[in-house]
């Protein structure tokens, strides 16, 4: 059995809107609360020895939500950078955006670029924010780049695909956590998560705690990973 902390943890932050509805609040309040929870959990993850933490924060499908909600989420990104970037930087955490930069509003894009530039040299852990991200679009983009680079069919292997993914320095996922009681992965890092241990939590994301994260780590440590063997 594994007694090690997973090197790469992925989290699908699900349930912000339903949490807000249950509390008689607007959807944006759920996202606001969820952002604060994410800050606490992500910092705790690195304190516990996680090297890579990837979070599904905004999918390519999320653009189809109500315009006011999408607008708020874009502003929330800028606000989060302004409020929390220095703290992550002081903790020596590198922040990278995993996803397409196409069609991202300029203010959000500038915040993303500022974040990546300021933390580029940090070595205490890597936080991957999966923004404007989709599992299938990532693979389609990788295939397009492989073809454009002139790599021959016989030369393509797993390592080739690895090299053309978004932020290829992020390794395969060890543990995938999804909140809100949904039992699916929604294409999240589908190439990297092929052998990830799955942990489904009933709580909505704004109710998720550091203690819940610790329970997921403890459960992971009890599992025997066979990788098909």
C-alpha cells in the first residue's frame, strides 16, 4: 500500500452555484465563497507535501452560462490575483494556467500573464489553474501541434503526446477529487488522469475544508495502486 502523499492532486471544484441556491444567494456568491475555500485548501495541499495541484476552475463549456455570471468569473480572476498572488509567491508556489488563451478577455489575460511571470522562478510547488480548459480540446490542440511540427506517425508515442499538452511539465495525476456528489470526471485532464485514484465527496465545494482534503489524502494512502497489473 502507498504511504506517500500524492505528487499530483487534481480537484474539480463543483457545487458553487448549488451551494448559493441552497443558501438563498446569487450564483456569484457561491463562486466568491468557493474562491476563498480554494485558497485555503491549495495552500494546505502544498504544506502537506503535494508537488502539483491542478484545479478545474473554468471549462470551455462554462462560456455558455449566463453573461453576468461569466463576467463575474472573469473579474474574480483579476481580483484573486490582486488579493492572493503575493501570498502564493511568498510560499514559493509557481502558478500556471492550463488551457487555451483564445477568446479570454484582455483584463483576465493580463492577470494570468502577470501571475505566471511573477511566480515563474518558484520551486515550492506548482498550482495549475485549468481555465478555459477542456479535456478533448487539449488533446485536439496537441494533435494539431504534433501534425504541424512534422512528426511522422511512427514517431508518435506517449511521450510525444505528453510534450504537446498544455503545461507539459505537469505530470500524470495521482489523486482526483470531485465535490458536490457528482461521480464523473467531465474530461478533466483525461490524458493525465488515466490511472488517477478517484475520490468523490458529497459536500458542495464552498463547504469543503482542509480536514476533508486531509481525509482524501489518508484514503489515498490506504489504496493499492496496480496500474493495470
